[in-house]
C-alpha cells in the first residue's frame, strides 16, 4: 500500500471537482462520527450547483491550508458556521470561497445512501439542534456499541 500526503491527495481531488467531476474518498478522522466512521465509510462529492444550506456536508479549506469535510449548521450574511457531527463547537464564519464541494452520497456501513435516507436526514436536521448536548449522546452511542461494524 502506498502512503499519500492527504493535502496533496485532496488538492488533486479538488482540481477534479473544479473540472466538473464527482469524486470519492474514504473518510479519515472521527469528527463526523457517528454518521461517518474513520476508514469504514466513504463519501462522493462535487462542486455545489445550488445555494448551500443548513445540513449540507461540505468540503472546505481552512485558512491554514487544511482540508475539512463538515456539516453546515448556520448560514449567515458573514459566512457559514460549520460543525462536525461529533463536535460541540462550531467553526466560522467560513467564506463561500473556501467551500469547494458538497457531499452528494456516502458509503455507510456497506451501503450507498443519499439525502433521502433516514440517518442522513437525522444528522442534517435534529442532530444540528442539539450541538451543545452531543457529547453525552455520543458517549451513550459508544457505550451501547452501535459504532461497531457488524
């Protein structure tokens, strides 16, 4: 197995998105847990074709150059406030120019799903309303063993 620099890899995918292609990659990191799990799940993404809205999972580049995929929690005139599904603090404002892709579907627990799926809707809706209480629910989720690949 060849090890590739993440920044270089995502930069390449970003160029493909700019050319109008939809691309995919495996999830790395735990910030989108419990919806997406590190090295278990994958995402497909493309350049946004519609206005971005609350609940959208977007790929953006931080001012320090780091690439991140999180969910929009708030849309404000000054920018977007974004949070990972496992996080309790929002990041923002993120400028629209920093966002280069929106997630269109995910490969979760061995199945491709899109925005019509119950769990997608749950994490894009009610889960965003409980950001301050997430840490307790995530702890319960892990204690009950729901995060394990079965």
